[in-house]
């Protein structure tokens, strides 16, 4: 499927004059275009003339659509029920297209009864919701009416005429250009086509993850002002990103912890406020459930109280599933297909930007311990953490390699090249146990020749 999407992008760009002539295409692309199984999808895209002639098509930046990229991976991996998200930045990208192109693309894919068409339709609906929320947020709020002045006494014979004050000229509220072009028809399947260019570019592997150890309660430190700005610490550029509350709207708006308004501000202090207390209480319940009732009790807490989880609680739940006296009590496949476990997976995928690298790596580590091979999660975490390679510690590298090896999952050789490079930068900082985990992991996954020198 990923190959089909890539081929469609090439064809669309060729028709739009945004790519070299077909004779100049690499042989691998030519081979994709000649595969019979790709023709139905290619023919559908080629039939949308409004898009092939739209000069704005090359301006669509798929990297602004993280939810779309996750959907493409879900389709490629055969996941028929992935988590859906559509960011405002993605909606703005669709706003660049002509209305005719957007409408025809959406109509074409909504009429597709295959799993791809159904997932695309659900994605469009999610983008519709985002678009509506954006438009509602920009609607001006009417000013409250001022109370009328009290009536003058009847005995007042003469009332001095008040000077006439000119009313201010109403100012029209400027609508951002992206929002001005937000008809629902724009929410089309172009993303499913355009995103393939990015997918093809990263097909050789853009995956990385991290893992680390934590002392004491997992939720001992969250930002004191969960709804406030997320600030980064310039004195700790190599440290993990600060933790955000699961429900923090400010955290959801932040991208990888960067907030322009507070670029040089220190981290907010950790406080024992209600949010921290609630997170720690959930940690305590998860640990107690693991010891008393095993996986079933932990999964029940996830199902009943999952909406209250912070990022740390999500990782605590994964840890608790394998931390009881009798282990999880479920096979890896039974656990992976359970609804509460899938809830944890959805939380990780939907809030990927808000998890610090060490916590995401913990997720890989605990999935490995549990034998729950959720490949879409592993690949998404890897892609996200590729940008945070310098944040990985020796414990992170060891836990990631060990977790992937336990699941016999190798996203790509590029991942292990990157991990080896980072590990050699940290040479001498690995414990004996960590060195052994790294060596065993590289060997078991077929990368013995890439094993980094850690001593």
C-alpha cells in the first residue's frame, strides 16, 4: 500500500508539471508504476483532473499532518482500527488546495468501499471536527450589553443636552487565510496521496526510540501549571522533555516541548498540587492492583479511569501489567488484543508529542517484557524519536534494543546504525548489564556487524 501511495504521488506530480519527465524516473519508481495491482489506485488519482491541474498541489506539506502519517502506517501494517487525529496545521494544508480539487478527491475516496476508503472517510470526519472547532474559536464573542441608565427624576425640568460622541467605526475581524479556505469539501483524500512522497523518502528507515530508568513513583514530578505554557530548560538541552499533563491543552498545542513565548524560561517547579496527587494516587492503585489481582485488575483500572491518566500513568500501567508477583497472567497476544491495552496504545499514539523520549522508550521496553508486539506503536515511536537521538542515555539505548529484540521487531537497519552512533558517543558510560543487552539485541536481530563498541 505504501508503494501504491508513492506511485500515485509521482503520477500526480508528473501530470501537474511538478516532477521530472517519466523517462528520468528511477527504475524503482518505473517498476512501481508498471505493477498491475497498483493500477486501480493510480487510475483513480489520474481521473481527478481538477487536482492534476491545481497549481497549489505541490505546496501541500505532508510533514504538517502527523495524524495522516500515522494513518498511512496503519494502512500499511494492516491495522483496521487506528487512532484518528487531524491537527489544525493539517487542516491549513488542505486549505491551500482549490475547492474543486478538494471536493473531487473527497468524493472519489468516500465512494471507495475498501478499508482504505473507510479509513479515509473517518479521517475526513476527524478533520471536519478540527475545522469546525477552529472556525468556532475564531468567531467573535458579542460584547455584553451595558445596563441602561436610571431614569431621571420627574422633577428635573431641564436636562442639559449631552455632547454627541461619535461611535467607533466597526472593525472587521480578519480571518486567517488558512481558515478562510476551510470548506468541508477541502477535507479530501489528497493527504493519502501526497503523504506518500514523505513515506517513500523515509522508506529506508527513520525509526528510533528510547528507554530509561526511573526512581520512586513514576508520577512524582509533573508541571505545576498543567494548562500553562510548556517551557524548555536551556541549561539542560540534552535532558528529556518536560512532562506534560495528559489533559493539558497547552501541552497538546506545544510541539516537542517548544513554546516560542517562553523559549528561555526555566522549567516550572514540581509541586504537590491536586494534579500531582491524583497522578500519584493512580500510580499507587496500579501497583496495588498488579500485586493483588494481576493483569485483570490493572486493565480494569485502565478501562475505568484511563481518561484521567497522565503520560506517566500510561507508562505505569504498562509496567504494572508485567510487574505483579505472577507476571501479567496473559499471553502477549491476549494482552495486545484486549480493549484496555489498546486504549493505552491509543493514548501513546494520540499524545506522542507530549511523551518525553525516556517514557516512550519505557513503553517499548515494557511491551517487550510483556511480549505484546504492537508494531504500529513501535514504528510510530521510532519515527518520532528519530529527532531526539541526542537525548538518549545509555539506559535508553539498552532498553530500546532489548525491547525490540524481545519482540523480534526490526524497523530498519538505519535505526540500528543511528543507535550504534549514539552508543559510541556514550562509550564508557554503559554498565556491564547494559553492554550485554545491547550486544545480545544486535546479534539476535541480525545486526551483529553493527554492534557498537561500548567499552
